[in-house]
C-alpha cells in the first residue's frame, strides 16, 4: 500500500464511515482533515445495500449499529479513498468509557474486510487528559506527512469549528423542526436513543418523521443540557461508567420530572448490552413514579416499518386518550 503525502498535487482522500460516532463528532473530524490539507470523504447515507453488506461482513453476535458501520466502511472504500479513518475511541471523559465494541472497531474492520488502503486508527483515551487528544491528532497527521505543529493548529481550529456547530449535539437541527410547530395534540414525547440510532432514518425506519406526522412534539437527548442529564443520572446509587448510556439514562430521569411530558420512547438496537439494562432501568423507574408512560422499541436488520408504525400509533393514541380522561 502506497503512502500518499500531502505535498502531492492531489490532496489525499480520507474516508469517514457515516455511522456510529459520526453523528456526534463529524464536524470535528472533517474540519481537522481539511485543516491539514486532506479531503474528507463520507460514505453515502444508510441504504439497503449498505445494511446488507454490513450484515454479510459482520459476525452474527454484532449489534445492528456495528453491522451498519461495517457496511459504511465498505461503501466508502468503494468511493476510491486513499486512507480510512477509524479511531479507537476508549474514553471521552475521565472515569468513564465508551462501549467496548467501539474500542475494537479498527480490529473488526481489518478482520471482516480486506482493506486496500492504510488505516488511520489513533487511540483516543481522555482518561489521561486532553493531551491524549493532541497525541491522537499528531499520530494521524504524521501518517499523512504533516508536521506536528500544523497538526496542533488544525486540532485547535477543528475544536472551535465543532463547538460553534453545536458540539456533541450538532445534529439537534434535525429535531428543531419537530418542536413547537407540530404540537397540535399537545403531546410531548421524549425519544431516548443513541444519535446513531436516532438520526439514521434508514435503520430507525423514519421514527422521528412518523411522530412529526402524528403532530407530536419530540424531545431528544440532544435537547437536554449535559449538566441536567448528569443531575438526572446522579439519582442512581452508583455512577454508570458508560458515557453514552449514562447520558441517556440521566436524560430520561430528568425529563420524567418535568411538567408536560406525556410519554417516553426508548429506542435500542438488538444485541446492544448496555442498552438492554439501561432500558430496563428507565422503564422500572418511570413506571414506579407513575407519571410517564414508556414504549420500548428494539430494532434490528429484520425490523419492518409497518410493525413500528403500528406500535407508535397505538402508543400515541393511548397517550391521547389518557390526556382526555385527565381533562388536560
């Protein structure tokens, strides 16, 4: 495999799979590569071909998002990229970790696909402080022939760009159109899910669009400030050490205490271990409080839109009847 340097006439094309933590960090990643003179290339939006490819490539035990991710890896390779960017994400904060499957993404990609291009796989572990982010940026830039000083400048500019875009909640513009404008029924429903399940319309079967058509005001984890989600998670007797699931749990517990919330939908992927017990905790806690009704939805590669729509419509109808009975 030939190493392409930035000094060549054509900027190296770096492939970024449009899956998993793309929905949280993409502006940061793409701006960093632009700043060091590379051209970030995204895989297409999820479709049947990508999902089917991921199912064929992955082991049966993998969760749906990982299968989708591998399909995106194959799709972006097919676009003729020179490098493939798959970071090994260990932790994005101290005393907490990301899902173990995320740690092994570079290894899974190499094991399941014959990668025809070099792999950019920096380890990002902020348990050791933010200096680890700089080390990851330097490692990535060096593979592309970029000086560490230029990498540091690019990292700072990318961080500022990402923060201006909304930071980890940069996809919240996808939910803004659902708030306020479509609350004709007066129903406010929280949809609790990881961004890569919530905003990938193909794998979630258009859940947010269906709710919008039903006139529901939707609240997502991205609408809740981190401090309020942390306060909600602090209700648990022990601190959850999975960052993503702690945010979901804290968001659900916080929203359940707010006035006006009619129901909560917990969307999870089949095969996700942390989601399986997080969803159970949310359901038990909210049912014990008796204030908010909960609908648990589990998706996999065999899920059908008709079944999801039927359950969602029945749930909304139940909330509407309850609202009328209470005289709200």
